[in-house]
C-alpha cells in the first residue's frame, strides 16, 4: 500500500499501477471498476468487476476472502470518492488505483476495448 488509511475517517489508501499489476498477476487482489456501464463497455482492465459508483454501497461489493480489493475508475477521482463513501459505511479494507485506467495504460497495463481483444497501451 502506497498511502496508509487515515483513521480520522478519511481513507486515502492508494496504490500504483505497478503494484496493482503485481497483485493481479499473483492473483492476490480483485479489481472493482466504479465507472458507469457504457464506460466499462468501451474499455476495461481484464478481470475487473463492474460496480458503478452511481449505485455503490457496501452490499454491492464482491467478497474476496484472502485478497485485496482495489477500486478503479478512469483517472482515480471517482475511485477515491467511492473509497470515502464506503469508509463512511464502515468498509475500510479497500484501496484505490492512483491515476485509474489512464495510469494503468501509461504503465503498460493491458486493456480490453469494445472492438478489440486485449491490447497493450
């Protein structure tokens, strides 16, 4: 984890694209995409699970026993918002991808596009 959770109620836990990549390759994390369905359909990170921010609550999150749960959006802003909302609901074991999908692509992470198979950025 690159940034710790601030126990004053503000969750600031973020990870880099490189860290996430290692965790996904090791199957030690699950990725939760908080963008809207049409955005997800256009392009997403392989293995990401869609849970849109517009309907997000603690019960919508997939369980991941023994794995880290990482939130992700396009740039990191909405995943940080989701992190805060969920922390207010008592869910504090989440992280978010700093810089989102854009940072993932800059770091050379693969994505799947609507009209393509998996591609490298």
